[in-house]
C-alpha cells in the first residue's frame, strides 16, 4: 500500500512547511497600511442636554 510509505509524504510536508515559514511571513510582514493610526485626545466630548419641551 503506497499511502503508508512515509517517504514521499514526509518530503511534501517538509517542503510545504519550508514555504510557509520562509516565503510567506516576510511578504505578510512587509504589508503596510495605507493610513497611519492617529491617536485621539483623551478629552471627553462635551454633551449638552436638550431644551425641547416634551409636551
């Protein structure tokens, strides 16, 4: 039964992990977002109560 022979499958497994660990991470890590994060101030917005009559 050839599917029980680990030699070709183990080589495929090692080659796929080699691709995942050497080629893909640098491509993902070099990705840059188009907009830089700008932190907002910690000041809370001033809210005003409504002066509408409810009747």
